[in-house]
């Protein structure tokens, strides 16, 4: 093969001792145009409603802040008195920076409208007038159901006249820069609409490029452990140099009194401008500074990490500082693809209307009793289908599960290529599919099927597909349980807001109270129903994933600490999502029907239905409306390239049968997923970029297709979301060196076909695929760079 401008492997290092490079602050004082921090309600006007954050000193931030996930140090403005502004509303300002070479740019950012995620492009301009464009994106600064978790969490916020104890947040963003170019300026996006939301920047830090090759940026002890039981310490390594680390790569260990590195980490390939996070396994306890030892083939480099490290696995407590250290385990980060199942009495009416008037079918009961919010006209459907005297609980006898085959379900999940599943064990209607003991009789053991459906499915999974991790969706509140009344809430003002009122529902036609069948009156809903049921799922059913929903008032902190300790004693690494009502108890974010344009720092999992806009079975959805296999694969690949998992929902009918279209497309997608799994499962994001464009060479029309990138320690993958043809050009600095092999990844067991290539990281790469190598491939076409050089 012909190689243009081959990258030399000149990465040999002498034995050295180096300190970790520090962040360089960018002064924003002259750009500040908004005041975010106050000391009493109404003092400042961070948003259009005259709301604000409290003084950061209440959470111990005074002058500087060090990120808990990147190690970047920020010059944090904090409270500056009653007048001085303290943040920048993005209005297209160009910020001049000290002219040096930087590895990355990081910002503390937020958006200022509830429920509005705001994004815009940041332009980085170098001294040679070349530019780099990166998406700056932020979740809203607060959310009623505590669904967000920022890098900085405040326990409350000020409204114009009160203190509101929903948490408020500031998020972190990082962009990869070209470490071999001198940065001149940063141009912010224009986000000035107070209705849709504005982006606010509090601080900018630039990470300096000073090391000749491998540079330790951050050492982060975790509370996770390896299969051998050793504590995982995550080390972030940059390459700000001019040549690639290749060959056998570099081994990493930690040198510190009181601990041993029993499982060194390894980075086989790290090219200029790239960053990787590598796990090492240590044993022991210590508190102090450490040295990271980078062992190359011919040399050893010691980099002193000057910040204090506290090493050792500790007991979980209900203190937020303890719970905030919990995070998604490695198996979850590796799993990538899961199946969600919404199934309950709402599957009997099974109706949410058609797009664009479709609503979640599982919300049927709520919509029929909240006409102001009923865009799907469930009110008329219920009347003409069931008559005026029918109540929601009259659906229980028809929720039969007569065609429910637990083995067939788990067989389908395995055939789809998924590595885990999440079953809706109790939705907002309060009807449980598991043995709720003495907390309620409103369950499938007492009504409808009169079976423990969760136990049947979990048992079938453990017998027939033990590799599948098992999760439990659990609604913390119940819409119409009067015992929830003291905690009842509406998410937004007005009668169209989604709400969990905690009062008995009224039949919308007769005006009479509807029954709440099976309820056992209790003294306190949280202590007598919510937490005991979560504990049952955790211990009796040994759930791997506690997938909460709609956490407002809750008992999550005490539950989580007990569950985490119990799971550790059993050598199980469990995980909990972002909807349990405590911002610090949040291993991963859970956006609905969403994906992003760039990789996210925090682990996330997008959940969406195969139905266009419903999780429960919706009989109004036509055959063509369901997600097809091509979209399943495309969405999965897109999410994985950006640090996400894909939780794809199916809604069975009341008898337990699954819509034929859903089953067919799941199996079709599964053929691709299982056949190309090496490019998906166990991979990690590429720090440099997650998206790219491929161009078919010699094509007269339709020449471009989207490309996504994933990697393991042994290989790099290019995933084309369109037929790339026999010759394709990719303008990306792929970590490809002379001597490496490029092959076509096929899902049908056909022998790998080697691909010719030419190009360079600076100019892009052209790949020539042998005639017929793509035959039979569909949905997504994959090339694999095998690290040999």
C-alpha cells in the first residue's frame, strides 16, 4: 500500500520525572454581562424570571473549582457582591486568549430555561487563521424532577421571592484542540432568546501542551472494582506531542505507599491530540500524593501527580458526598444496547392516537381524566370503546398475560443483540407486576394474570440467557393513590401540566370516584410503600439496574446506600439512573427520544420506543409506523459513538404477545448487531471527534455519507451510515500507521477482506475495498483498523 506523509514512531522517552501540567485560566471579567449568584431571593436576574443561584461558598467553592471528572481547574467567579456580573451570556463574543499551544478547552456552562437544552457552535481560531468548530451544549440549570446532574450541584435556587429546594446545576464542556497549533481566540455562539434559553459561561480553562508525548492529566479513584476485586483507578492520558504512541504502547501503574498496582493499564495507540482514559487495578488504602509510572518498551517515565488521592473501597453512607461517588459499572458502559418493556393494565385500552396527535399510551388513565392536556382525545376513545361507567381498574381482568412466554421474551431480547433489559415493574398507575408483600395488593399476583410476572421473566433470563443483565423500571409516585397525597405535585404551572396529584381519580363521565383496587392504607407513602418496594426489587429480585422514574419526594438516599453495600458484599456491581429524585444518586442521564451531535462527558442512555411516540402498546399505530431495523442500528451506532447506551422499548399487548412488526425488526437489527458487535460492545468514544463524513470517490451523485467512530485498545472502527462504495475518502485524523491492517468487518462469518489505504492524519485517508467485500451488508458498513505498527 502507498502511504502519504507517514507518521514516524519517534516516541522513545528517557527516564524522567515530571509534574502534571496545570490549567491556564482565561480571564472573562471584561466579558461578564449577567449576574447569576445572589444571597437572597430576587437579588439578581440570572434568567428572565429573576431567579438565581445561591452564593457558591455555601458548597465550599471559593475562587477556584477543580472538576471531579477531568481534573481541570477553573477560576470560578462566585458571588461578587450585589452589583458586579459574574458570567457571560453567549452573544457571539470573540474572546482573545494567551497565544500558546493548548491540548483542550474546557468551560463551565449552563442554560437558563426549564426543560430547554440549548446548544450552539464555538469557533476556535488559530494563529494561522485556521478554525475548529465544536458544539457547546447544556442541559437546563434546574429540573423539577431532579433528572439532571451537573458538575456543580447547588442544593437550592432563589426565585424572585422565595427559596426553591429543587437542585440547580452547572455543567462541564470540553473540546479537543490541535495541540500543535497556537490558539488565538474563542468565538462563542449566539444564544440570546430568553424563551428558548440562553447559554451562560462561568469560566474557561485551557489545558497546556507541554509534554513531549504521554501526559497525565488526571488520576481519579473510583468505587468500582475489577473482576479480580481490585479497586479501579482511572487515569486520563493525553498526547500533546507530534508522534503516535504505538507498537506495544505504554503500560501504566501507580506508585504510592500503601498500595500495589496488581492490574496495570495499557494504551496501545495514542496519536497527537488524542486522549484516553485507562483503568488500573490497585489493592490497598492510602491518602496522599502519587506517581504515575508510564512504562514503554525502552524507557520509563514518572509523572508526579500533585493532588491528594484517597485510595480504598469504602462503605456507602446516605450522605450525598458518599453517594455522589457511585457511577455506572464497567459492564453497563460496555453493554451499549438494552430492551425496555412497558406492560401493564394500560395495555388493555392500548391507545394513544396517531402521530402527530399521539401521546404515551401508558398514560391513558391520566389523559382521560385531564382533558386540558388531552391532545390525543383519549376522552372520546374511552367513552365510545368502554362506555361511561367503565373505570380504569375494570381493565384488570383483561390484562391476562395468556400468551406471555417468558422464554420467548428473553429469546427475542437475546436475538436483538441486547445485553440487558428493563421491565416496567410498576408504572404511575400503581399496578405492580411483582410481589409487593404487605405494601399493597394492587398487583398482578392478586388481579389479572394472578402471576408474579417479574419473577417469571427474571427466572427465564437466568436459565436461558444468564449473560443478560436484568433491570427494573419503578415509578416512585402513583398518580391517584391517596396515600401519595401529601407529596402530590404538578411539574409545571397550569392545568395542562403533567402531575401526580395523589387524589382519587374521578370518572370523567359520571363524576364518581374511581376505585383504587388493592390499596392497603398506610401511614406514610415513602416509608411504607415506595422504599419497601424498591428494597423488594433490589433484594428479592436482585435487580442489576434500578431504573426509577419521576423522582420528587423520595427515600432514595437511604435505600441506595443500603443497596450499594449489600450488592458489594455479594460482589455485584449495580447501577441506578438519573430519575430517583436525588441529583447525586445518578449514574447515568436518561433523555427520551433524543440523541446528540457530540460526545458527552457523562454517561447517558437514550430511551425511545419502537412506536413513534409511545412506550406502551398503542393499537392506533400502523404497521409502517414502527421503527425499522435500519433505524435501530443507525441510532445505536450514533449513540455509542457519543458515550451513550440505547434503551429501546417494546410494548406488548395485554395478553403478552408482541407486535409482529416489532419482533421482526428487532430480529433483523439483531443480525447486524450480533454480527458487528466488536465495533459496538465494549468500545469507547474517540476523544478527537465522534462524527465525520465519508465521500465516495468517483461517485457523480449522493457521494457523501455520515461516519461514526468507536475504538478498543486493540483497534479503531469507522462505521459508515450509508453505502461507502469500493473507494471512500474520510477527512479525519484516524490513528492509522504504516504497517497496520484495515479490514472489512462482516457479520456473516465470511473471512475478513483486507482493504488498501493511503493518506495521513493531516490530509485524510482513502480506503479501497476489494470488489464484492460489501456484498450482503446493510444498515451500517464497518471498517476496522487493526493496530499492528
